[in-house]
C-alpha cells in the first residue's frame, strides 16, 4: 500500500470515515488490491488503533503514533493526503488494470476474422476435418479467455465505481451540509452527480473509451491485408472522428444549459414536495406545476434540440460504418477477382474494420452521458476540494460561554443591501439574551451567525476570545446548541434525535437533556416513549411536540452556548411554562442562552434584551431599561358611535 493510501486509512475525520467506515462494516473492500498488505500491517497495530500501518512501521514509530493520538493529526502540507488524492491513486491503479485487460480483449477479438480466414483458405481448399476441429477448438478457447477477461474488466470498473462513491461520498455530503457554500443553499445536486458519475464509470461508454485507442491497431491489421482496404478503413475512421468532434460542438452547450434548468426544476420539485400540505390545502397544485414546468420545459426544449443533433450525427456515423462494410466487401471482391487477395481475407478485413469503427460509433451515441458525467465529475471535484481546503483547527478546551459580537456586517450573496449593519454587544458566561424586533430586522440571520452557520461579511464573533471560524467545527458543535425557526427532526427514534444522532451516547445524557427542558413527561406519555420512531415529516408528533424535542436536542451534552430562534412559536401554555423553566435551569447551570422571540412573556426570564430594527441595534441592556421600547402600544382607535353610523343606501329599483 502506498503512503497516501495508508495515510487516508488513518484519517479519523468525519468526512473520511462517514462512507468508508460504513462500507467496511458492510463488507465492501475499499482498497481490495492492497488487502494482503493490510493484513500484514494489522499484525503490528496495537489494540484499539484504527490505522492500517505496516508491522515494521508500527514497530519503528510508536512514539510518533502516540504523539499523534495526544495532539491530533497535525501533518505537514506535503504529506497530507486528501480524498481526491486517494481516489486518483485507486483509479489510476485499477484503470491501468482495465487497460491491460482491454488490450488483450481487443487482441483476442481478431480470433473470429482469423478463424474465418482459415476456414475459407485452408479448410475449404484442403477438405481436412482434423484441421477444422483443431481450428474450432482453438477459436473456442480464445473466445472463452476473451469472455473471462471482458467480465473481469467490467467487474473492475464496477469496483472502481463503488470505490469512487465510497471514498468521496462522505466528503461530498460534508460539502453539501457544512461546506463553504452552505449559506447559499449548499450543493444540492452533488449527491445526484456522484451517482451519475458512478453509473458512467460502470457503463458501456466507459468500455468504448478503452476500446477506441485500439482502432489504429485494427487499421494496421487491415493494411496488412491490402493497402487499398486499409485506406478505406482509415478514411471511415477519420470520418467518424470528425463526426464525434462535430457532435461535441453541436450538443455540449445545449446539454450543459439543459442540465442547469433541469437541476433548477428538480430543486423546485423537492420544494413543492416539502410543502405538499400547503399546496393541497390551498388549492395551489396547478400553479405549483406551472412554476415547475417553466424550468422543466426549458430543460426539455434544450435537451431535445441537443438530442436531435446527436441523433442525426449518430445516424450519419452508422451510415458511414455500413457504407464502409459495403466498400470493404465490394473492393475486396474486386481485388479477389484480380487475384490480389482471397475471399477469406476479404471477409476478415471487413470484420476487422467494423471492429475498429464500433467503439467510435458507440462514443458518438453515448456522447450525452459522457458530457454530463464529465461536468458532474468536475463539480464533484470542486465540492471535495472546497471541503478539503479547510484548514484543520486545534482542539480547544470547553468554553465558558463568553460571547463577543464586534462590528458585524452581513450582506447576503447577490445583494447589495446589508441585513446586519455594525452590530456589537457582549454577553458574559451564563447570561441570557432576548433578541426582539419587527419582521425582517435580521434576527434569524444574527442567530445563524452566532452558531457559525453564516460567516459575516465583516466583523468578528468570538466565543471565549476565539473567533468562530477558528474553532474546529465538530468540537464547536459539541459545545453549542441551536433551535432553528423551522424545526426539522431526523427520521428515527426520539432518543436518537435528542442525542444528535449519536447512537453511542449514554442514556443518562439523553435523560438529563429531557429533564432540563421539561420534555421527559411528555415523551413518557407516548406509546413507545423514547423509542418512538419519527418519520421524515415528524409524525406522530405535533408541531409543539417537535419543537420541544428539538429544544431538548439543543441542550443535549451540557453545551456552553445555546441559540434559540422563535422557540415558542408552536408552544401552548404548558410549553411556554416549560420553556421559561428551561431558561431558568440553564442560567443555574451557567449556560449562555440567546433567544429570538416575538412574545414579551420571555423578556422577564432573561438578563438582557436587544432590540433589532433595520439591521441595527436600537437598544441593548437589562429588560427593565429597554422593555418599554421593545413593545410599542398600538394607536388607540375609537369605535364609531351608533348614531354616527349611517345606514347603507337603498338600491334603486328600475322604473322607480
């Protein structure tokens, strides 16, 4: 095993382990070619060590491994291995094997034309039954070997496709969920593109890419039969190559634009599916379909135009290949009449020429898939590179919860107007803050910035003196709780949702979070208690129950900072009281809590209130000082007196 592959196998980051570890548990060998070396290396690995190292290296470098366990994976940039580097190393080795198999498969493809040549010029003239039997057995043996090699190269390509998703799947998912573009909506199509590339690698067009370079060899074989026939075959090959270039020029732009509109239509379809209740309840189905159809129809129009061009060019290439067959046989017959070649060599040359042109024609027919797979692979590489370019951060001790917001400015991508403009405040450890203000003031945006989901355009947010961007993301998440405005629970048991999908978390931690947020009694009243399974839509829980479960998830693990965005939007009176008790318990435990709310009931439960209006701080301080500015009394409107209400005019009748 190379140093890069060993380094990747030692990587314990979530991106590297998320899919590869699951594949190993399922019995899929990530690097099957190095299995013997890994078995040898495991003899020298200490118990509990997850790295796959050689025995001699583990014996020579125990101190380095111990240091790496104590201080984390701090590597030089030159020795650091990325998922792309591992994938390319695996692909290079396995694709080289496929190339070797393809070479022998194409050589054995000459068995049929040579067999026909021998039958025509040797068996039929000598009338020897023994020669016929021997040639037939030899040809059958070569065909068996060729079929086995063809099966093996297809299996290798299938393994390469599996390894592609195994190695890069977790990193791509990390790029979708937590990559640099997460605040713009992420890379929603990255997983679909990953599946598309995997399907292309194991598809027939990939085999044509390996067979096409053998075309000059076949042309050379035809030249050995007769130069005239060779020139006919080469001319046909050049014609097909020209057709392939023309096909690329005529279809690539339209297919690329069609892919953009298709991705947009898919995103709209997913949004419509998420909002199916609203659509059906308010009779918006026709309008929703029309909105989706605008993007989808544009994609279909562009795709149809590109496919029409591809069909015409594919038909032209097929016509050229068939015309080549006629030309080879016709001119071969003419040469046979003149005694320059035999009938067997004429047929053999025709078969060889057809074999030379077949992969080129196949590439033209599958050009659409080739273009789409190429674009998808480039997009995946960009996502993976963006994730892997993030620098590893040093692990810091658990923060106390001291928050400093210093001159924060945030301008959304594609906009020129700031949502937040020059915000600055400070919270000591254990203090609680309520953020109030009208809709559109930037309250939810500030909440996302406080948990590191959005990076401010300017300014800094510090937790215990360290900027949020300098915290290790996983470590920061363990010390932070977040309840978004739109509550989403993951499919699975309530216990797993509270424990943040960590199946190895002690039940005691789940219980403490439930008790802290006063949801333990609510959960125990369910039929299956903590083992109640929630589906993708949150059933069988109500909106308020889902919000209370998400509240317990936010406080799981005794975090230092908890940000709650409208935590009481779906709560009843009992839930409101439980939320107030939760804030009081959090204060006793020294947890810094930031709550975005529109209801004044929670303002009496916090230490400070921040009034946000138009992206700026209007007031900040203790509730008793700013509470009178938080809620402005509405203007008094006097109802009209009964004597002042004029009766409506009577309608005038016709003819009156």
